[in-house]
């Protein structure tokens, strides 16, 4: 991921919130779980997870199939990419005040 891509993707507060939730959880979460935690519509949240995945800010970890439905799980790549961590730290106060 280029620095320009990272800045564009992480310029969205919800995407930063998703990454913080994944990092703080210390384990993978599904978009359904994240939507429930953040009080958001699943389709909206899934879109943002897909954007984060496209630039490597989250990685898929598992898929569970239940009753004909697949549920994908994702983890943050925060530890592997220091740039993500820098952006999250730099924007934390701003995001808390919103």
C-alpha cells in the first residue's frame, strides 16, 4: 500500500474506528460483529471493511459457513504496518471529540 492510498483510506473516521476496534479486540471480527459493536448497517460496514482489505489494512483470517451463509472474519494489520498505527494515534483525539 502506498502512503497516498493509506492517507485516502484512513481519511474516513469510520475506517479508523473499525481498525481501532479490530486492534483493541486482539482477535478477528466479522463485519456483522463490527456492525453490531458500532451500531451500523451491515452493508455500510462491509463496504468499509472491503476498502480496508483492498489496501491491506485488514486481512482475512477465517470463514465460517452456517445455514448456507458464509461469515468472513478480518484482523487488523496494525502491527505489520507502522503507518496505520501512526495515523490512528495522530487522529485519536480528533475522533474522540466527534
